[in-house]
C-alpha cells in the first residue's frame, strides 16, 4: 500500500519521533490540528507501513552495556546457504543491534553492544563457531557522538 504523505503527516511523524508517548491532544496541539484528524492520519500511516514498531530507547551504559563494537566482516563465501546460516546467527544474537550488507571490500558491518571486551569475545567465538568467516575486524567505539533513530522529515 502506497501512502501519500503531506506536510501535516510529516509534522505528526516528527512529533511521534520526538516523543511517541505524547497524548493525541498534545500531538494535535503541536501540529495545529484537532484530535480526530490526527488519529485518522496516524491510523493511515500505520496501515500504510510508514509507522512501525513502537519501542522505548534505553540508556545502554546505565544498564551496564558499556562497550559498543563495530564489526567489519569479510567472507569468501557468497552462497545462499552460507548467507542464510549467517543471517540466522545474527538474528539469534541480541548483542547485534544493527547489521548491514555493504558494497565494497567489506561484506557486512555489525553494531554489537556488550558489557565489556570479554563479552565481545564470547559473542565473537560463538559467531565463528556457527559460520565460517574469512576476516573479522572489531572496532571499539571510544565515544558515541551522535545516535538517533529520527529521520530528517522537515524541509523535504
């Protein structure tokens, strides 16, 4: 289903991205509308697949997940069977926050959040025991400068 998105929809989406716990009244007030039209637009955007899963953003460090690694993976295997096993292994690991297949010399990049370097090694050993990987480079993030899930909706 293709959804046409206008300026009002973008404003509603921006408010939801900023704080999805707002009431309909608060969102309507912020976008200069009333509650019912805002609710109808939100419903349309959900049904159209524009709005997905509702989640809460947690503070990883406050919960003891102090190490963030970016893992660069090169493989010499590109068969469907290998890729299926690799993707299953990634999906089964809650430490993997993001996984991307890349163009270029690196085949995949993972964002892995763990408590410390030992926990990363446990993750790494488990992964390489399940799937054959040609080369792995792990880069420890020293400081998170910016992290957001918000899309730049305004000014399009």
